[in-house]
C-alpha cells in the first residue's frame, strides 16, 4: 500500500504563536490531519471510515472528536429524517 507523507511547512512565528496557546509540534500535526480529514469528509470526498484513517483515529474516536466539536456525523434534511422515521415505523410494524 502506497503512502504519501505530508509535511506542512509552518513559519517560525506561527509556531511560536501556537506554542503560546499550548500547541506542540505534535499537536499541530495531529490537528492538521484531523482538519484535512474533516474537510474531505464534509465535502463527501471521503467516507467516515477513510476520514478517520486519514486523521489517524479509529472510526469511533473520530466520531467522538466530531461530537466534541459540535460537528454532526449525519447530515439529514428534515424531509430525509421524516422519510427515515416513516420507513423505520413501517419496518417495526412488520416485525
């Protein structure tokens, strides 16, 4: 399996600013991977599982981190939710 190594170049003054907020180089790398994964997940370019892998997290850890940041994993419209509930109710009645 081919891997692509991404090494963000961070100017020294930016790194110093982030350090003053408690960010280490490792924290910056972890946050960068998460934000990249989040972008591709939100745009529908990566599934939840693949985005989690890009972030270096398990699927459940990725979901938990999304929740802590107030980011919904499921993006349904009201109409889509109503349809899902309708189908679930019909299925429950059949069982």
